[in-house]
């Protein structure tokens, strides 16, 4: 216990950066990135890149990866169960997941379940803090998570096989294939995750029951360079999963939930003279079946099919000025037990301006307006600037207005939907300070946010629950990011961590929003020597209110969870690697939701083949 507290204190002083974090994404030679807007128009906000080496150290779910490596807090209904984020004190619907440049948040719920995203099929994952509604649309208030299938156009042929086996009969397996020439590029992977999930609660003679789950994910990306100025890419993903929701009492009814989601995206990129254009056509479907009692045949279901058309046109007015226009159209068709048959159409136009005044100073301006047949959208804007005072210190500033539209459930749920809802709207500002000296980097960001017309489901006069635009919320806080990497002889040490202080209060009650911790800290220390590597992770989450009145009786205690792992490469070319890791090393008893206990100490062994 003393050792654990010392680690927590140590990482409290050392706060975040991952090994490849930059304020903007560097352009990689012979690589076509899947999201050019993230690379070109996010220089005044912080972007954290999680590369493949970081991805493989964590469990396969997006929840686990972000929980231990970012400032985002997750409300998780048990291991593998539904999981929703709070990014900078916002609600789960106010964080957007972006798949190869396309917003894939559910049109039914307005959010992504982060335990339905398998991370190991992506080349990299980026985390952008702050508003992004100009480019990524509804929900991009707290931040955006970017899942990237970047394509390489160099002579390559590679197979990658990874298998993980852990306690509770937990299996994670992935096979990936990358093949490329200077004209063609192909990248595909298949991932399977499953678990009996029947762990014993720490300190209790009780086991997690009805918690089994499985999911399969197939990812594919193919690109063809027609010539030096034109290329075509196609991205596809199929997800199929089933989860039995863990019971909170022995007499509770056993339930389960099935997901089937597909995503398909075709892009055509071309450049001519001073112009560069990118046409995207996407078809996305989501479908669910919910079994209220798995012993009965009946179930409820629903789904949405979405068509998205998006056209970006960039124009280089000079060597220092770039203008970009974005035109997009979205059509959503929903059908389900609660929403009946419903549809909506949304059209939008954005303009972005980037000006490099000197080698040290640039600024960005952007604006967006939408037209919908369902609601009236506000005019959105963003403005930011970055100035390099020296190689040691850089200052960034950004202000923006962002929004979130009502979901299908909000608008159309039978007997409860409210078609007169307005979009949630927010104003926010942030100041970032970046310090860099040799192998050391520190980032300190302060931010503030005002949200109005927040949508809440409340009881009406007839006794039914219905959504209304009610709450106004004030949010402010700070994030400290620190990293240090040092090599000498054949030894390498890598220190990484994150810390966030968040105040998110309801303006009427002046109470902290529930499930928003004041403090969250993560950190890791990695060691590499020849063919051996090892790491230690820690995640500290402060106490959490579970009710809107902040009743002291309804508080989840703070928890401090650590993981440790070691692996060894048995081949000369990093082909054959074997490792073991222990999750929740100190056997911490903790829960992210009341009565939703997480596993105690558990072991996983793994084998990686790369040839």
C-alpha cells in the first residue's frame, strides 16, 4: 500500500504526454492520412497521438486505452459493459468519435459506446481536446476521438498476429495484413474479443454473473494512386457483438444486448494548380436488439441508416495563406420499436482560413452554418492563434462555439419525443502553454466553457418522461501534460502521464454534475533494454457524485488502479514476442457506477508474431 501511494504521488507531479504527442500531426513520408482536416486545421488545439506500441499495452477496448492514457473519465457499467465518456466535464453525448474523418456517434443515443470499439485494427488513434463542431459536426463540444486507418504507399508486405489469453476465459485475437506498392495499398484486420467475465468481487464472496460478452470486428482499407495528383481510397468496417448485462442483485432479470454496425467510406482526393479537393461518400448503419429477459423470445430493436456526402476544397492563396470550404449533406433514416419510422436531412457549409504570418506566428478562423428540416442550427465559429516565443516556449489560444443536435430518441420516441427541441450550444475558450527542452515536454492548458439548452429527460404533467432544453452549465479546469524520454547505452526510460482538474456545475444549483470527478491522473513508466521491455501504469480517479444534489451519501470513493507488464522478443527482427501483464496489480476494490464492481488482480499472457 505504501508503494502504491508513492507511485500515485510521483505521477501527480509528473503529468502527461505520450511518446508521439504534438500540437499538430506531422506529415509522414509516403503515408496518406485518413483525416487531412485534423492535420491542417488544428494547430491551435492539443492533439495527442496514441501509436501502435501504446495501443498494444492496453486491453483491446477503446475505453481501456483512453482510461489509462488520457484525461477522459469513463462511466463504465462493469468490464466490457456499456461505457460512456466525460471529456472536460461534458456529457457522454458531447464527445465525438471520428472514423477516418467521419462522425460515427449513434443517431439514436447521440454517443458512442466505447466498449464496442476495438482499438487494434487502427494504425493510430488521436485525441483532440476542445470544440470541433466546425469540421466534425454535432457533439464535438468536449473533444473528439479519431480512429485512423492511414495507408502507406511503399513496397510492403507484412502479417501481424496477436493473441491474448487472460483470467475469466478472456480471449483477444487479431490478425492483420498490410500489402502495398507505390500505386496500391491494402490494410485489413480481423479482431475477436470474448470473455466469460465471471470474476469474483474484491473483498466479497460474490461473483459477477450474466456478464459474458463477445464481439467481432472486420476492418479493411484499400487505396489506389491514379497518378501523382489523384488517389482513391475505400474504408470499411463491420462490427458484430453481444453482451449479457451483469446483474446487480441475485434476483434481477437476466438481459442481453446485440449490436450490428457497418461503416463504408469512399474518398477521392485530387490536386490541381493551387487547389486540393477531397470528396467523401459514406454509408453507415447501426442496429440493436435488446432482450429484456433472455429466457423469453421477445425483444425490442431499432436502427438508423445514414448517407453522408462531404466535399472539401482547399485553396492555397499564397505560400502562407490557405482557405478551405466544406460542403456536407447527411440523410438519416431510422426505424425501431421506440421511434417508429423517422427520417431527417441536414446540410451544412463551413469555411476555414489559416494564415502563417511569420515562422513563429499563425492564426486560424472558421465558421459553419447548417440547415435542417427538423431544427434550427446556430451559427458556429472558431478562432485560434499560435506563437512560438522560442524553441523552449509556445503559446496557443482558441475560442469557439459548438453544438449538439437532438437524437432520434429525443425527437421521436413514441409518447415522449419532443420535436421542438433546440440544439445544445456552447461557448468555450482555452489557453495552452507548451514547454520543450531536449527530451522533456510540458503542456499546461486552462479552459472555460458555457453550455446552454442542455437536453434532459424530465417527467411531464402526464407522468411520462420527455426531453426538454433546461440546463445551463458552467465548466472550467486545467490539464497538465508532461513527458520525458531518455536513452543511454542500450537502456531507454520513458515517463508519461496526464492530470486533469475539472469543475462542471449546474448554473441553477451550483452543484457539480454527477459522474464528473474533480481530479483524474494517469501515468506510466516504460523501460527498454535490448529485446526486453517492461512498463507500469497507474490511473487515479477522485471521488464522484452519483446524484445531481451532490448528496454525500451518494459518493463513489476515489480509486487508484495499477497495471504492470513485461515482454521479451525472441527473434532478431522483432518477429516473435511473448509477454505477460497483471491488471489491477494491487487488487483495488473500485466501481465506476454504484454496484458495478470491476475485477481485482488478474493476469494475461500474450503472443505477438510479426512477419
